């Protein structure tokens, strides 16, 4: 969700990549939550951070505590930024649609500050 939101919010100001430390596929509830705000992530795929080994980035943003602790070091890469969000997939299936929407909104609010602060990027 963070990748889709940042792509939408920042336009062509950033080249956005997304990966996980334990990729498991795109949760259908995430696709629905994003579609609710007009962003289609149905064609996104779950990628491992290993796919980006050796690449340099201006920002490394982690959005869960596990990723912060196990995210590899990208040599020469820029600023590391962390904000912990709940993992909606950790909730009971019946609660997940609402939690995905809430976490989507939380990420969107947080990213709006990041995008505003990164005006020179």
C-alpha cells in the first residue's frame, strides 16, 4: 500500500520501489482498500529486498518493526526513515478489511508529511 500511495502522492518526483523481508503476495484486502481511494495495486507483486541488493537509494523507508530490524544495508544509500504501522494481515480475517483501510489512511497521512518535507528531493 505504501508503494501505491507514494507513487500517487509524489508523481514523478520519486522513483518508488517496494520490497519486503518476507514477501508473501499481495493481500486482496490491500487491493480493495487501495481501490477505495482510486489507486490500483492489483498488478503489483510482492518482492524480496534481495532483488535490490547493490542498488543505491536516496531514502530507505521501513513501515514495520520487523523490517526495520532485518532490512539489509544498501551501501552508499541515503537516509533511513522508519515509522511503524500495524500489519493488517495479523488481524482476524473478519477484521482485516477495516484494518487495511485504517492502516492505508495512517500511511497516507504519514507519507503526506514525508512528501512535503522532501520538496528538494
